[in-house]
């Protein structure tokens, strides 16, 4: 059984005070939404408090909060309740309104058109209008950390070899070994359906959440996880088509609006496949269980990568 994060009681108290600054008594429901090493999230009524990962850069997080609060992104990102993070022991805490997430038990109702539309709006936001010195999108760094976890936790697992071999086929920028300066769009950095909630004041409207990886970078990275699922056979063609069509219709990145966007998507999709497989094996080993059918499919996709080299254009090698 996972040991609860020690700061959870105090994080709940912070959420309560944020929800009721006058300290009036309440009958609000309180719950823990997430309790992971990289983030603990609690809810009190309509207020959410998030304790970010240890070592989170305060200046970088405050810049990301400023972007989430920027009026140009009011129809894209959920706006934080406070403009800056506050310390809690060795963590930083941010506060947000609660929005209803996508129902994980009803994947057939996933709002893929909304995801595509929101990403296109995010990527087409003029960065010169946003706070200066925005940090880089952390997508490649998260992939590299997933591989580090695999090497530390499961280096002899039967799936480790094909995953590591697939990782070595990727260019250095996709492994976070060198900067990637070709594309400078505003990106989410960790896009998946869990990062989507209904707006608290308009349940018909969706917003993106979780700014930890927000920054400038390659917009293809934000489409890479759905692209990887589609390539692995885990996302039906109809849903992928709805997602991509909505993105292109809304006017996202130029290179992703072509009839064939795969030359731009190929490397990021491969990187997200390897990241997903690495995390799946690591978590399975830590839990003492075998891989499930979906996890096996992702590992199999990694094995196929070593026989089909990535589509590398002159810019992808940066």
C-alpha cells in the first residue's frame, strides 16, 4: 500500500482556508484527488490545492501561473485562484477552481474535438503578448525522466531492452540531451485527457489544466500522445480523425495543418510511446504485477520502432 504524502493534512487545511477565508464553518465535501510523488491534489468544496513536485522552480512556476491567468488564454486554460505559488515545507502550493474532469469510465464520450480546438488556440497564441522569458516546454525532459526511472527500477525486465533500444533511435532533442529551438509555440507539454476539465461557470466549456510543463517548444509534442495511441491501435481512427480535424480547423501549427502531418508528428509520437512504455514497466515492477494488454501493446510498438527508423528532417536533428 502506498504511504500517504506527509503534507496531505496541512494541504487539506490550506484548501479549506482558501475556500473559506473568513473561517466560517462549512459542510463542504473534502477529498484527495491525487497523491503521487510528483504532485498531491486535494479538493475542498469548489477549491483545489495542489502541492507540486519537490524541487519545482518557484520563478518558473510563477511564470506559468501568469500565463494561465493571461486574458488571451481565458478560453484555453483554467485560471488560477492566486497569481503566485505559496511554500509548504519543501513544496510549492497553487490554488484552482474545481472543474469536472473527463469521465475515465466512459472513454467513448471523450471530447476529442474540444481537445483539438484548445490545443490549436494554445499553439496559435502570440508568445510576444505573454510574460517574457517563458521556460521551455518540459515534454522531452519528462520522457527522459521516465527512462531514468526504468533504468533504476527495472533494468533487467524483459521489456526494458526493446524500450531502451527504441529510445536510442530518437534524435538528441527528443531525449532532452540538447535544446530544440526550431519551434517556439506555446505548448502544454503533458497533454492527455486527464488534463481536461469543464469550466466551473460553464459546464459546456472545457479548459486545460496542469501548468507544470507549460512553455515554449514544439507543438507536435502536444499531439504526440493521441498520435502514439492511434499508431499503437489504442485510439480508434474515428476519434483520432475528430481530434486532428478540430485542431486543423481551428488553425493550429502550420506544419500540423498539412494533409499529412506525420513528418512533424513522427518523432514526438515515438518519444511518447517510449515514455509510456517505460512508465508502464516501472509501475508494474513496483506493484509486483505483470503488464496488462494495453501496456504490452505499447511495449510491442517500441520493439517495432527499431526496425523502422524515425522520419528525420534537417530540423529534427537539432
